[in-house]
């Protein structure tokens, strides 16, 4: 009888470890989702600033139509993309286009000194800081989650339980303000 | 007789060493436009500073820092056990934001023992609620707590950039066992370390590491004050 009890105890112990590991994976996956929602909120803030930026710059540099059209195109492209992997490239381009628009705006001395432009520029800088921070947190969570599901012994059953690696968000906003 | 002489010698040596320490710190503080006092009462205006069976304080440095008056000192928290006392030394930076920022926010080091206790018996801290923020790395190193029903206030304050500042601090001081507490307008930053004339640069290192967090809190308190009372209550979560 004793060997049977030992085997049963081992199975129960393994089952407990599996349950704990599963719960931890679920928590980590939820963290990744939660952090992505934060990134999304900050990206939406960035998108919402674009019409204001265009409006302010247009008042002083109406002939920069190509620049405004490009901003509008990149914004709709970025808004159309879903998920971290798909958003990486368009958001990068959009961030660079915003930085480019601000650089153009700064070449107009009267615009550079305008109060509404200065306050918008500050708001854009703050938003970019929050985007960068939200991205850091998201990528940190992805790193912890991916490492967890790709290392022994979790790698044996993570796939079977439906835990797939998450994508990093690699938008490069270093060129902005 | 011989024992008495040895004791007298030891006491004399300790006094000389203590005076040398005070002279060194006083000179060191004066060079940086800070004021030094060897003794004083510990601050007790945040929950952790009040905690412990006994508290001792020494080596007070006060001066103008990050846009505010600040005091840095050695805080000792003593917990009495059945047979002995357990003393933990913290370097504390204490300052006021001028205006209340939040009813209570505690950011304390993560402990596996506390986590296990929480899982088994629920959360029983001196504060109401433990909050899990979006960063897994923050959860690995810190526990964030606030008064029950004030979670939204904390979530609004701890934006992604604030979380990244805390993580940057943790990375720069991995063995520091750091704590942050805000009670209304009172702020206390604590690190489990001991001040020593042999390593005076520790003070400057800590002040440099704390500066971005303090500046952010000052800015937040300033912005909070600019909002009318009605808007503060109606802010979306």
C-alpha cells in the first residue's frame, strides 16, 4: 500500500506545482495585457495631439500641406494597426514625423514664440515621455513573461496550456523633442 | 582595577571617536551649505517612521534641496523580541511638499514571506489596500499600498513614467532595501543603510538618486494645488 501512497502524493505534489505555475503564468500574461492597454492609452494621447499640432502650425505655415498630409496618413496608419508587433513601425514613423513637424515649426520665429505652440510642444514632450515609460514597462513585462514560458520546466507545458510568446513594442521615439 | 582602567580607556576612546565624527560631519555639511546636528528627535509623521517599539535618531543634516527644505538623518527602528532587541538602521530623507498630495502612499520592499502570509491570511498591513500596478518588475521589488478606497488616487499618481523612476532608483541601488512614504504633504524616503564618516559620499549618492522622484512629487503637488477643489474630486480614474 505504501508505494501507492507515495506515488499518489507525488502526483498531488506535481499537480499543486502545476496549478501554482499556471496561476503565475496567467498573472504574468494579464500584466502584459494591462501594460499594453497603458501603451495604447498613451499612443491615443499622442494621436489626439496631432490635429492640434497641425492647426497651430497651419496658422503660420499654411504652405506646408505635404507635411500635414503625411502626418494625417501616418496617424491613420498607426491607428489602424492592432497589437504591439503591427504598431511598432507605424508608430515609429509617426513619432519621427511629429518631431519633423516641430522642427519645421521652429524655423518660423513667430510660431516658435507663440504661446499656444510652446504649451503644445510641452504637452507633446510630456506625452512622449509617458509613451516611452509605458513602452519600457510593457517590454519589461513581455521580457519576464517570455523568459518564464521559454525556460525549463515551464517550456514543456506552456505551449500546451495556450501560453504563447508576446511581441515587444519596438517603436523608436528617440528623435522626438 | 585593571578592568576599571580598560573600561575608562574604552569610554574615552568612544567619546573621542564620537567627537571626531561630529566634527567631520559638521565640516562636511557646512561645505555643502547644509547644517549638521549630532542628535535630535526622529520624525514620526508617517506610518513607518512611527513603527517599531522604539526609535532613535542621530546625524541630522538639514538644508535646501530639490526646491524644498529637507532633512536627512540616521533613523534606527528597534523591535523588541522575547530575548533581545532587533535594531535596523535607515538613512531617511524627510521633506514637505507644502501641500497635501495624497492621504497615504506606502511603497515598501517586496518580501516573499509577507507575500506568502498575504496569500494564506489576506493582506493585513498598517494600511488598507495593496495595489498591483501594471509593471511585473515593480511587483517583484516593491509593494504599493494606500488607504482603502483611495486606489484610484494612487493609480493616477503612479503613471508609467513614475513607475519607471522607481525602477531606475531600484536598479541604481539594488541592495538598498528602499521605502517611500507620503502622508498628506509629508514625504519620507528611506534606505536601509548606515551613515558613516568613512563613506560620506553615500549621502550625495542617495540625494542624487532621490532627486528625480522628489522633483516629480513636487511637480505633482504643484499641479494638484492648481486644480480647484471641485475638479480634484471629479478627476476621472
